[in-house]
């Protein structure tokens, strides 16, 4: 019973603290995101009472219900008609960034085979297992990160390293993108980008929607049926992702906003359960791995800038697409507002697209890593 109480208490505490309008609490969550706190608190409480819950049945429940529900909820928050309003060029810039995030580690390992980074840090020390969760985090967000951690069996010590480094880099990257997007017009002139295209307005964001209880019931019923029919975790991930898109784009009054909020709470729940496995004594931080992440992140930006130049599309879409990938649904519109507030809904839709595709990109990365390792 104790692991359930620890997990529930953690989720409630983190959820309400994250929404508390207190400047000190807000400052804390600016640098230590809710997902990281939800992971660390159960680990700290378990260590404090001297218990190890790594083998508790709660982890099986999480894999059977919490993770599948999170996948389905997040995937069902994407509306394809809203996506069309952005236009194909900005979406292509975004996809190029996602593709680079997924493929860069594999290309680097092929190019630098035999080096200290590849042979010692990534392969010998096992840090390659931290790469797919990072791909999931940067493209898809927390849901994809958790799914890919399970798929690649990433050790808890490496996963904590990933979470900490990821948090530090994303915070710094957000500041850089805030400053960078303000200079988009100067970059356009420097690169001789002439595009004046303005995306279509995104409508129907506030239309009457299905009752949240009915939406929750459909999500739960879908997961129960999937669990009954399918045993393979990978097959469930793929099927639930597809079913999520079907639900959101076939049911006329699907409640996108509730699905997205439910996904966020489920992610916190999964992280709290995972935190019960964490053993702080096993945690190590490798500066070589951090340098690898920095090169990876910076190169993703310059590749998107090159694609924007090729397509003659406003350079502002590069930081927007980068934050939709790396930042997420909160930071992408915030950064966009520093350039044009009217584009904020488009940034939100791109961020949701990122959440919907991150798991698939991560599965590509896992396949290629296992192919070449």
C-alpha cells in the first residue's frame, strides 16, 4: 500500500504546487520541472524510510494502464485540420528538426566509431540507452520519453542523468530561443529570405466539446480492450498511437483539451511510479555525455535554419519549431509571442504534433542503434 500512497501523494503535491501562483514556487518550477520532481520525490521518500520498491506490483500496473492511457490521451489531442492551417513549409522545417534529432546519434556513432565518446561513454558505460529517452523528450515530450525508456530498458541511474542534463539544456535553450526569435527579421535579411507568407488562422479551438467523463470513459475502455487483445508492449504503443489519432479526428466533438490535460496528469503518475525504482547511490554524471548532448542540440537548430533557407520560409519558424520539439506545449507559444502573438496557436499545434510523433522517431533511433551497435 505504501508505494501507492507515495505515488499518489507525489502526483497531487506536484500537480497543485505547479499551479500555485506563488513567485517562489514558480521560480522553483522554472528550473526544476514537474516531471523531474515527480521522479525524485518518491525516490527520496523511499530512501528516507529505507525501503526498495523496485520490484513492487505497482510497476506492472503502470505498464499495463498508466503508460498506455498516457499515450492514448496525448495522441488523441492532435487535430489534423488545425495542422493544415500552419502550411507545409513550416511543418517541413519542423520535421527536418525532428529527423535530425532522431538520426544524429546514429550518424555520429558511425562517423566516430573507435573514439572515447562512442566506445567508452556510449557503448561501454551504456549511455547509448539514454539516447532514445532524449529523442523522446526532445521530439515527443515526457510521454514518449517514458515509453522509450521502457522499450530500451534504460537503467534508472542513466535515466536520471538524462533528466537532469535535459532539464539544464532545455532551460538554457529556451532563453536562447527567446532572444533568437526577436532577431528573425535580421536573419531573414542576412540569408536573403524573402517570404512574407502568414499562416491561416486556427479556428474552432473553443468549440463545445464532449463531456470530460465520457472522454475519459472512451480512453479507459480503449486501453482495456487493447490490453485484452494484445500482449506485446511495442504493439500496444503503435496501436494506441493510431487509435488516438482516430479518436480525435473521427469523433466530431472530441475533447482535445481534456485529453491533453489527462495526458499531463498520467505522465506525472508514471514518473512518480518510476521514481520508486531510483537508487541515488548508482547515479553518475559524465561531462563527455553532456558535451555530446550540446553538439546534438545546436546542430539540430542549424539544420532547420538551412532547411528554412532552402524553402525560403521565415526564419522565425526555426526557433518556433525548435521549441515545439525541444521545449513543448508551454514554452513554444511563449517563445512565439516574442515575435508574433497571432502565431501562438500555430506553435501549440506544432508542439502537439511533436508529442504525437516523438515515440515513432524514438523507435527509429532504437532500431538503428541496435542495428549498428
